[in-house]
C-alpha cells in the first residue's frame, strides 16, 4: 500500500510569484486536506476536498486555492506569494465516511516552501 | 473558539524516566482526538485516535488516554529514539479538519 506522497520536496520562490504543490493520496482514500505549518507551530488547516469538492476551508485568503482530481490526487496553488507564506505545507489523506466523521488523516512528508 | 493546548512545550528525560504529555482541548462536538509524532522536517506520523472519554490505547512504550477535557500521552521507560515532537489534534465543529496544538518537543538522553 502506497502512502501519501508530495512534490516537490523543497521549493524556493520570490515574493509575488505563484506556486503549485502536488499530493498523491494513499491508495483507497477519497479525502485530501491541506495544512500549513510554520516553524515551531502546529499545522493550520487550509482546506479539504472530498470527492473533488471543497467541503471546508480555514482562515486563509482566496489566493490559496486547490483542486482534487478524479484519482483523488490534489493540488494546492498559492498566488502572489508573500514572505509569511514560507512554511512546511502538508497534505493528509483519509477514507472519509462523511464530513467530520472522525476519520484518521495520514500525512505526507510535506513540501518546504521558502519565499524570498 | 475551538482550541487545543499542549504542555509542556519541551520535555527533557533521561532514558528510562517515564513521564506524561498533556493535551487540553475545547473543541465543540469533538468527534476524535488524535496523537501524532513528528520528526524534524518531516510530516506527522499517526499514533492514536481516541473517540470517547475513558478510552485508552497503547503502542509499545506509549499509552494515550482521554477525558472530557484532556488527553494524556504516557511514555514508559523512553528510549533516545522516542525523541520527537508530539502533536495532539481534535476534530469537531462543522468541518472535517484537525485543530492542532503547538506540540511538545521531547528529548530523551541516553
């Protein structure tokens, strides 16, 4: 069974640029969630996709957007990058029985984004 | 506002010295309390899910317990390889997201 994978591992961008991060969910999982983790902090929820529809969003501006594809892989897009966007971006997948069912989320290794 | 608070922020133990990590939560309609282990620069690794007060789960030297307001992660006779940051998270409210604490950084010295 393949776990959650993310690409790229590391990324360096400059302020104002756009970035796309990718995630392949664990085999059989239908839900993907994205989190941002700043240094020394716990992960913060960005949004979640369930069967290709966004079904929850945290306190992040619209320049953070995403997609989920029919094979349940996902992308996170961030436009107009700011210095504060520098963080570890984590993708987590789960086999959801419905929104907010207490399903276990399994995390990928993350993408380290540095904005200069 | 839903919140998860972990204490202490950092904990240093000698090998074999047992201790507990605390996770206090105020999460409306808690549907699950999760513990993860995170090594530096890596993604969180799932440890336990607890669903109801009184529930306990064990894995090797770790044991997680849950009350209506807190969860504890007990570490018995820790080894240096147990050194990591331990994250606690609750799922509740109208969305299926996890609300994380800031973590407890555990260091176990030989």
